[in-house]
């Protein structure tokens, strides 16, 4: 009796997985009670650079030696990208092999098809590494908190952006400066769009939403907004007001039980558990009706933390396979996926931080406050800073406003009207404030 | 097809479990895909007070209606205490019933016997609620981090003591004052000994040690020290030096791979993830060779958070039972328990904070430093405070010392010698400093 594993991909994560299977194989086999063996590693090209070089003989450019090979029980997909990963995974499932994947983009887009193929073939698809790297949040959602109705789930799901925001906040750096530093430190890619515009985190949020609420929303149906327009000025105003700015992933149900899923920069009160999550760390805070708030934090990326989660899935499948069972827990913890869509962003209610740039002359605040009142938006706090050259009529001066909870649609309309005012000299900066969570 | 549950005990936790099974039964059954049903609740006496009153007909004083009843697949023991809980659990396992228990004291003492009985009968014993209440740390250790060699595990495992320490630190309260407040707030029992002297946390630490290292140490073999002798003075000196005092549970392996398990107040650097865990929260920080540091925090006690964990175990057993499998994962994540014992406290190496009360006269520090040097203990920092009435020869004055890492045996001997000095006017306060973790 042994469990044999085949790997598809040997980039950063794949190398970490191969390394653990080889170097920690004895330890893991001792824990299992039987041998766990890496049989083959499928790669695109022998000449590709690999962060860790596997023992010779393991590499192959023929994926067919792994997919559908009856000697290989567990196929680990760590190639990334949509194709051929999707085709390979479906083939493996249809051949009766279990699959482990770290591919959040693929699951967010084609999860339904993949989970259904697994169920039809009575095999499992595990994906602990697809969300929050080394943090075992998938298991926590599927099993640890399985008896809870999830009130809301908040996450810091992207280490690159959290590192940038931490540097901007601690050193008062501009966004471009902090990004350049993150790239130098290896926390951001040469083309950072996917991270900084929120798409990476949004894919993870889609999967967490499925675990929390049994619905796998489409990327197009959720509001996604990155951090590239944040300024050190806003971060410092936020601090002055007792808040920290994070790129926040949020899934919840509102009072009418409607699903709400959104990803955008948000101001969190300084004493929120997520506000102290700094640097490249990820964190997920789950609030359940029975358990209350549970926070998990740790490395959200990196070769070895991600490999740690892939290995946990491999070990789980080895144990399941050994006891002859399959699909003990459905992939998302729910017997089936609902078709429920998140409500449109226009219908979301939240509080707002607004930084207007206005002319420093009498009557400006009255005009602005009048527009907000006309849209049923009530103001919680107004801070009018003195213009740089005091006395200079019409000098551009920041006007910072915190609102009470308002409807996004009302806010959008109010801001459009405010933008038409002569006394408003620049586009208004808007950051949502989450202080009710 | 349905899963039927019997409950033993209807105190605080038992009432929470009964309430969830009744009120959330539909939700959970929908998640499972088949009905989950509470059949019976065994109690000692109908006249006992119950925090939540179950529907009539469920209560029975005859445990025999639950234990060994072939219609009941899962027996939930939430009575507490060693007997009759131990006998009931063994009977249930020997009758082929799965068991869920929240009984940390029982498992810490009789775990081996209970886990062996489960294996012999091919049934499962789950105990998520026994450690850190609602935090799913048992699953994290058994499954989420299963591929990791655990470098160390640190925990704040008792909410009562963490609440008291937080109050002492924030309000400069004395221990007795903070304890009285905790009792008033419902965080401490009328007889708080079990919590404040560390035994409750030690039982949880024993179980976490078993999950991390496959050895279930005896309570007698680990160093257990509570918080009742801590003073606001030491907490304030700690803060001055950049540290926070926590009742720390620690399991690790030293450089010689020897197991180290201890529970005592410790000074942690302010930026340690555990240092921000305040109030009645619990937290566990696990450091794995691949994953790095993972922290989980949440409510460590309370009726509903604890019930949340019991329900997670019930759901896991319902799923396992449904797919006809048993003991997929061994109770501790290891195929068998080793007989390894933790090394004696005298052989532990750590840094120390010492607060001596000395006469304010020349030569005192020289004598003390000489004794430390004679025991190969090197000093990292010495702070000599001015006596209250300056100039008064021999006035008692605090001398605060931080040492580098030293052997506990050497420290004990040095302190015994120092205690003999005429110039040392009161027993020296000792708090271990953990700044290498």
C-alpha cells in the first residue's frame, strides 16, 4: 500500500511541492502510516528555470504519463492559467484520479464544471492553496465552522497590496514609490496589475463566498477596485480619524438576506483585528452566528507556505483513498451550488470617507451639505483644513467628510452633482468605511 | 437516511449544543444533504438548572437510553469531570458509537486509553471543543498543517487569565482586584484556582502537544505556573522594556530535538502576534517548517462558541458515517502515540526578567552580578531605580535585570545564592522572557 502522486507544473509552487514530497517524504509517510511517493512531474520544457531541481528521472514533458495513469491516485495541478490546466484537471477527474489545485483563477471561473466532474466521478478536488496560501481557511470554512451561519467574512487576501499599503502608511510613501519597493523586495511582479487592481484577491473572495454561502459568483458580478489610486494623504487622514486602510474582501448577507460580495479599499477602525495585519501577511476574519469572530493569519503566498497547503490536501486524499472513501465532504462544504447572485453595488449600504478639493471661500460647505441632504446622506464628521496660503481666496483646500451609512446609488448621484460645482476643484476621493463589522 | 445524536450533559456547553441541534437543525441538515436529529439528552437530575430548556421528551436520567443504543450513531459527552464521563465514553466506543467530547481534563489524563478504544472499535473520537473553544485548532493541527514539522506552538489558552492580565495591564489593577472584576463580569468562577493556576490551560497544552508531536505528556511531567503572583509593577516594567506579559503555553523541540512543554507567565515582545490578543480571547500560534507562522484567534470559551466546535465534530462524523468510513484521520493525526517525555524544566533554556528588591547602597550590584557570572548567566540589561526617599541608606529599591538565554538550573542556583545576600531584602520576582520565537 502506498499513495502515488503526480505533479503538473514545476514553477514556484510546484518546486515547493516537489521539494516537500522528496525531502519530507519520510516524515509524512511516518505520519500517514504508509509511503507517499512522488512519481512524475509534468513540465512544459526541460530548459525552463526551476527554483528547486527535482531528482533526475522525475521530469517529463508528456502529461499523459500522469493524467489517466492508473498508478497515480492524486494529480496536483500547479501550472496556473486557464488552459491547459482546465482540460488536464477534467481529464484526471474523468479518469478517476483525485485532484489538488492551487489555481484560484481557474476555480473562480470554471469551479462549477470542475466540482461537478469530481462528483460525477466520485473523486475529490481539494484547493487549500488557492486561497490565502498557507492559512488553512478552506478547511476552516468547510469543516471547522460548518455549523455556523456566516454573518460576514472579511479578508486581506493579497500580500502584495497589503505590503504596499503597510509601507505607504508607515513611511508616508506614494503608491508608485511603495510599488517599486515591493517589486524590489520580490513582493510584486514586474506587471503588478493582477495584484494591485484586486483581481487576484477577487478570485479568492469568489471561492470564500462559495464556501460561506454556497454560491460561486462570477467575477463580473462583483465590485472589484484596486489600490492604485490611494494616496499617502488619504492614509494619513484615515489615521487621524482612527482608521487603517486595507484592501478589503467582503462577503456578507444584508438584513434582507441578500448576498453582498465586494472587493475594494476600505477604512477599518484601528481596533479591528484585521487592522494589525501588516506587511505581506494575509488574514481572514469569519463571523459566525454561534462562534463569533474567528481570525486566521499567516503567509498568503510564497513557495513553501503554499506548498504546505498543497501537501495538506495530498495527505487528506491519501487518507481518504486509504480508507476507500470519496467525496466525504463536498468541495465547498455544501451538497450543491445555488445560482444566487450578489446584489448590485448600487444597492450596497456603507459609510464613506470623502476627500473633496474645494475653493476656500464662504458658502462652499453649505452647497455641498445641501446636495448630500438632498440625497438623504447624513454627515458624521466634517474636517475643513486651512489652505496652504491662508487668505488667498479660491486656494484649493481639502475638505474631509465622514458620512453615516448611505446607499451607494445615492452617493454616486450626490458626487456627480458635487462634481459640477464651480467651487469643487478636483475629483473627489472616495473610500468606503466599514465600522459596523 | 439520517444521523442521530445523543447528548450526555445539559449544562452550559450541553445546552448550547442542544440549542444548535434544535434551532439550526434545518440549516445543518440542508448543508449535509440529510437530516441530523437530536434523539435524547442524558442528565443527572430533572431539577438541575439548564441555561436553555430543550423540548420536552428529550431529557432522560437514564444514560443507557443513549450509550449502546443502536439508533444513536454519535454520542456527545459534555458532562465534564473524569467519572462517569470516562466510563460512559468507553462504553459508547465499545458499542461502536462515535464520540464527541469537550472534556480536556479527561483526554489529557486518559486520552491514550480512549483513543485506543476508538481504534480498536473502528470508530472516531473528536474533540475540537476541548481546546480553545470555537477556534478550529484541532483540525488545523490534524489536517491543515499536517505536512509541517512543528518548530514550536505558542498559545494563550485560557480566557479568564488573559482577561485578568489585560485588565491589570490596561488599568494598572492588582491581581486580586482584576480577579474580582473578572468574577463580576462572568469570566472567572467563584473558585478560580483551576484557571488562574494554569491547570485548565495545561490540559489544553497537553492535547496540542499530542497533535504537534505525537506524544501525550502527563500533567506531572510539565512545568505549570499560574498568574496569581504577578504584580502591576512587573507588568509596567515589562511595558517599559517593550514587552507584554501573557500566560503562555509552549511546546517545541530544542536544538537536540528534545521535547519542551511548559506553561507559565512569559514576557513577549510587543510586536509578537500574540501580544495583541486581549480580553477573554484565546489564540494559538503554530510555527511550521514550511508554512511559517500561522495564528488563529477567537472566543476560547462560552456556551455558543464551544457548541460551534462540538457541532463541527458532529457534522464531520455524520459525513464520515454517511460515506461508511471510520478513523480516516487518527484522533491526533498520528498513527500512534510515542512515549516521549518532555525534558525537565531544569534543562530548559530561556531568557529572564528579574526584579530584585535590594538595599540602595554601593556594591550591591557588583555582588549580584558576580553571582550571575559564576553561574554563566550573562546580563542583557540592568535598570536600577532610585529609592523612594533618595539618600536614605538601605531603602528598599527595585533592581530590574534582563538576562540573555540561560539554563533554568543555573538560574535557580544563582537566585538561591542571591537570596542569601544581606542586601537583598525580598524574594526576587522571576518572569521568563521569550523573544526568540
